[in-house]
């Protein structure tokens, strides 16, 4: 019989990529992780890892083990959730959220939850949206918030379940006093965008290409509130989600569709989708259900 602890280490390696990352996450030494995986290989009777550059990659046998480990852990998650459903809501739920959600509806949701269940603690972490799902699968969090931009397919995440919390409209923000009758008028303007390779950056560059230019990026940051500040100070134009807009902007928030000689900035339906994800099998957990309920209520109360 295969050792489940060792199978979990193999699964961690599949998700985290390196022995060192597994060791850091589980407070072990890399040699201890390597030793346990070697013992698992002996149990299986064939190699589970093979060299790949300076690291290792999983063999076909190891991939089979990881798939079955995911199924076993999902059943364990269901068992844990069903037992938890028999008791009052106590303990800690680990929630990961990205910046604009953390600055808007998430604190409201936590306040609502605490008012009804004072013995339940929400441990909140601020991480980037693209890191959230891998962290959820690795077991670092119990629930995560993610975002999906137009034209981007939702990530395929085996072992996770997701529900839509809200759709957040996307806007073009232009400093006050700039002459911008259309997006094409901003072809030579400085821009504040997120990092290259991110979904928000890919969407923004695609919109600009549709207007006939590539944006001249002078600020590259995942801090959307920095983008707001740069627009306010007249340094750069930016695309901003509705959750990031001030109540009374001191800059131009241009229409979703602009007359640009046939080129459109974005359609009136341009928005990002914000989702709440949790591990498959955890639906029966009353603490996670309560958190999801209050996140929905807080999101529904927004005016964006």
C-alpha cells in the first residue's frame, strides 16, 4: 500500500514545481522531501522523478499517482466538511484576495460574517489574482478570489469549484485637461499598465491595438491604486476597473465605446468577472458557505 503522506509530497511537487518550494511550504529540508519521494518510488516499483535541467519532472507513473491523490484528498475534504457541519461555526478560514476586492467589498463581508459568527476567524491574505488558484490547490488557502478579463478563458483548475460574485465594468481613465476625443488620440500618450504577461495587461494591449497603436508604458505595476494616483496627477492614462474608481474622480472617465473612426475602445459590456473559488469537496463546510454568502451580499451592495 502506498503511503498517503508521501503521495501528498508528490502532489505538492506537482503544484509547486521544485523540491525546495515543497520543503519551504511544509517546513522540511529538501533532503527530507527527496528521501520521502525516493521511498515512495520504491513502494511503486518504478521511478517517479527524472532530471530536467537543474530540477526534476514527474514521470507518467507519478502523474497517475498525483491524479489519484487529488481524488483521495477531495474525499477527505468532503469528510472534513461534513463533520464540521455538525458543529457551531468556529476556527479559521484562510481567504486570499487581490487588491481592489480587498479595498472594497471584502472587509464588509468579513464584518457581516463576524457579526453573525463571532467565533469564526477569517485569516486574510493579499496576493495577486494569478497566484490565487495555484495557492488554493496547494492547500495554502481555503478560498480565493480571482478575476477574469474579457477574451480570456477561465482557468481550468482540477480540484477547485468557482462561483461568480460580480462583474466589474472596465473604464478608460484620462487626466483632466488632456484632449482625448477617442482612444486613438492617446496613441502617443504615456500609460500606466499592469505587468507584461498578466491578463489585465494583455486585455489592455489588445484594446489599444484595436485602436491602431501599441501603448507607450511609463509605469508597470500591479498596484491599481497607483494607476489612479498617476492619472490624478496627470502623468499617465490607464484602464481602471470600476472597483478602483474614486467616488468623485478628478479625471476623465471616458465612455466604454468611443468614436474613433470606426475603432472602438471597448463595448459597453467590457468588464472583468470576479469569482470565488474553493476546493472541490468543501461545499458542505458551513464556515465556507457562510463566507460565500456574505461575500455575495457585500458584492451585491456595491454601486459600480
